[in-house]
């Protein structure tokens, strides 16, 4: 059993760091902050699993016996890595749905840290201590899922195409999140794990295979998105001898258009819009009627979910 657990843990570590590397590469070429948040999440989870790996295979080999199977190893470090993993998912959702309120963005992160510390110091050592401590991860996860679902539904109702989350992805995370809670309850409340001390199953209260599955599913979703971004960059690399600002626009335009579903013509309009041209100048540049340009600008605002041209310019350069 220890051998199987050893290679299982190595596999989770490998998949986490591979997903982190893909997301970092996608961020470098696209400057999409969602990829940066995903990179932070997977890197944090890599170290979080490494911490569990340490507890499983080094503390277990220690000559000092554990008083109980119910313990939180390196709790402060666990809070940091939990915040890095699930807090990054929250920040990704806020970024994708264009959340502008700093209070809204910060509140769940503060609640996670405060709740984890309260569980750490206020709940007596034992099964409820461990359950309440790790339950804060699930609270932050379901807060994120609910926020993403409500925000996506609102954007769908308003007819905004860009920035929404797929319902199937949120449903998958919700199902796996429920499995995380169920597994914690079973092995920290229902089962008397102290009775398993010294048996091959002693690791159960310190593991959550459903959480592993949840993060690995997220790894797959993020890796697919990262690969698409990298493939797009390979297909249409920047060329020519443009000025630095124009080169950055050319370098990031395809990824931005793909992110929001902009057509090729809308991309051309956006490129001129970023140059500071008004509708009349854009119409002259593209040899179309000003009314046609107005329609394209309206479609760009609708798909990006932004209110005006100024916000579009700011959003593009924020991601560039």
C-alpha cells in the first residue's frame, strides 16, 4: 500500500507542476491574468501535496510516535498553500467576470484565512479540529462556484458572450467539491481513524482523494485552454518591424480576440480603436461606412462585457 501511495503522490506532483508550467507559458505569450492565477494555483498545490508527502513518508518513518491520527501538519504553511490554490481560483473568477470591487475580491480570501486560524486555535485537537480546518477550503471553493455561476448567468441574460464560465465545468467542480466534503466527513467523523493507527490505512484522515481529483480536473481544463493559447500564438506569430506598442498589440490581439470571441473584422476595428482613432477615421481606414464601424464597436463591447471604448482599451492593455 505504501508503494502505491508513493507513486500516486508522485503522479499528482508531476501533473500539478506540468499544468503550472503550461499556464505560465500561456501567460508569458498572452499576458492573460487568468493563466497567471492558474499557474499560482497549481504551483501552490504542488507544494501542498509535497507537504502531505513529507508527512506521509518522513514523519511516518520517524522514531517519535504520533499521539493521534487526527492532526494538521504544518498548519500555517497549509493555510498559505490552500490560499494559493483555492484563492487563485477565486481571483480567476473575479478577473474573468470583471469584478471591480476590491471589497468583494478580498472578502472571501480574508474569511478563509481568518476561519482557518480560528479553527486552528479555537477548536480542540481531534477530528473536529481537522474537519473544521480543512472545511475552509470547501467554503472558499463553493463561494467561487456560486459567484461564477451567478455572474455567468447574469452575463448570459444580458446577452454578453465573453467572460462566462461553461455550466458543465462549474457542475464538474461542484460535484467534485461535494465529494471532497463527503470524504472529509466520512474519514474524520464517521470512521474512527485512531483505530487504524499502525494499519496500512493510517493515512486516510490526512488525505483527500476527491480534492486531488478536483484539482486534477481543473488542471485538465486549464491545460486545454493553455495549449489552445500557445497553438494560436504558434499559428500567427508577430512579424514585421512595428514600434514597440504596435508590436505588443499585434502579439496579444489574437489571444484577446479568441478569449472574447471577436471576429476577424472586429479585431481590425479593435486594433484601430487601440490606436486612438474615432469611428470616422476607422471607417476611412477600412473603407466602410461609419455606421458599420458603430455596429462593430457595439459588438466588441457586448462580447467583452465592457461599457465603453475606454474600458476596452484599459482591459486590453491590462491583459497585454
